[in-house]
């Protein structure tokens, strides 16, 4: 499982922070995956989310 630590809005995108990385997504992705702070994602769901996201930011 992968936990969402924080979701922050930056202009027209959102930065979703996980424990070891962050991704930058548009609002449609937040809605599609019903992403909320403190939510745990299954690995399958997390991998699909990475496919939809345009930018992955590694810490």
C-alpha cells in the first residue's frame, strides 16, 4: 500500500506527495481516482495513477 501524505494545489495542477515521491496531476486525475489526503492506495491503483500523471518528482 502507498499512502498519500499531502495534496497541494499549484496554479492549475496538484502535487500529490507520497512518502518517497511526488507526482504532479491535473484536477481530472484527482476526481477520477477520488484522491484525498491520508488515503491509502493499493499498488495496482498507484501504478495506474502513475500512468495518468504527466510528471513524477522523486525526492
